[in-house]
């Protein structure tokens, strides 16, 4: 959503002053302007995310100030908004309240200023990646978490790539090492990570079966899956067939059941697992899988993904080759960021949702 003329003029003028100071390596991090942002200052439901005026951040050493054009929405936003499972709070995101009140981590935008030591970007560069607090007019990102925006994407499309796309690439390419001719099963194939996992596996020459709801089957087929199974009517763990690779991006299907349909030397990669208990949520399987794998020829593993410049560049190459695209279900203006997170959490999004901040073409 575009800012009003008055707000845009004010923030633009102030941002020029901030950019001039930051680009000369100033260590003065006192905010010099304000901006609009989608904020949540307590752990509650995403419906409490609201538009507010907050100080505009300034880049420190090794950081970049971005003019945000669009910000993708992923499940991590819901976890950080609700503080669930509790382990989220214990690992540094704020014990009693969100440490970063501005929501959002995916981002695509234009570099407005650079901090000391930044060498890969200049003011005016179009970039995508991840940062803290991207549901805002401006955000600060570490240089190593950004890459040049793929030329064949819009800002909206680029903003939907980083977290989910990098995670899917790590699961399919780095962890499972999918090869041409293999039979690949993707659970949660219509979700953010799943939609990319399907495409990346297809690009590797695999025969992909996706699992999704019937309402989202068309999307999964469009992304290249040869077959789509409705999880509401088909228990895939009872199929009389085996898969070389299983990418599990959601749910809490027990390992023993997934292993029934995994080939004797196959690979299972657990990317997510919504639900579970209040302490560690659905991450229990990811902790157990490597231990079980020690006593089997099957490779069972959990995945902890991190968005880095190297991985973003690899993902951008897949996009430029035409192998991967962002499946955008819907865009939301900044003042409706809460709806975007709620719709995603409630299963009303197929592929990716994006919060738009400026003209994002």
C-alpha cells in the first residue's frame, strides 16, 4: 500500500538526511525520522498487529537501510507474533514480549543508505532477502542477508522468495540431494516452502507427487507435480508404493509412518511441523530423526534453514533460469498485515501472501 502524499514527503525528506549520515559511516544511531509500520508489542494473536508510527531505523556497521516495497509472509511471522511455541522466546526473540515489535522478515526493496563496511551494495540497488521488521516503510538488514533482486521478478514476487525459497532449496538440493528420475513426495505442497520444493524437485528432473487439499490441487499441478493427493481423503502413509525422497513441510505425521513409504535408502527431510506441545511445538520429530537415522540406511533429518547471500544468489539463479517462480495467492496493504498473517495461519493462502508497502512492480 502506498503511503499518503504527506507521509511519503515527510519520510522521504527525513530519509535523505538519515541516508547522508549513514552512508558516511556515522555511528549516531539516534532515529531522525518516523515511519509507518505493522506493530505488535505483546504476544497475542496476529489480529493484534496494527499500524503505528515508529522511529525509522538507521544502518550500523555492515548493515543496509532499505526502502521496503514488499514483504513476504511466512509461518515464522505467526510464531513470533504469538510467542508459540515457548522455545521461540527462550532463544532470543523476547521472553515476555516481542523483542522486535515490527513484524515481518522477508523483504524486497531499494537500498537507501549503507553503513560502514558495506561493499556489495550501493544506494539505489534493488535487493531481496531477510531482515528484522519488514512490515514497514523502511527496514535495516545485514549485508550478508541480502542479494540483488532477480531481474525477471517484480518487487512483490521477489519479496515472496527469501525465507520459503531458500528453505525449500536447502531441503531439496542440499539435504535430500534430489536427482533426475527419483520419486519425490512433498507434504504441504501448496504452502510457502512446499510450493518451492515442488518446483525445485521438478527442475532436478524428479517425478513429484504433492499432498495438499483438493481446493489447492490446481496450483500444485501448475507448479509441475505429476500427481496431487488430497490429504483429507488419502492417508499417504498407507500407499502401496515407495518414494526416494519425502519433503515434509507441515503436519506431525509420525516418523514410523513416513518410513513405511520411504525407500530403504531414501531421504526424509522434515522442514516444519505445526502444532505439537506448548514448549517445542512440532520440532520434536526434527530432533529425533537424526538419532533414528543412525540405526537405518534411510537418511532422516530435520532442517534448520538460514537465509544468506550465497543461498539467495543460488535461488535467484533458479528464478532467472525460469525453474522457480513465486506463487502469489494474494497481496495485502500494510494496514492489513494482520489479515495476511491470520489468513496464512488459518490455511486460506495457497502459495505465498505478500504485504505491499509501495508500488512494487
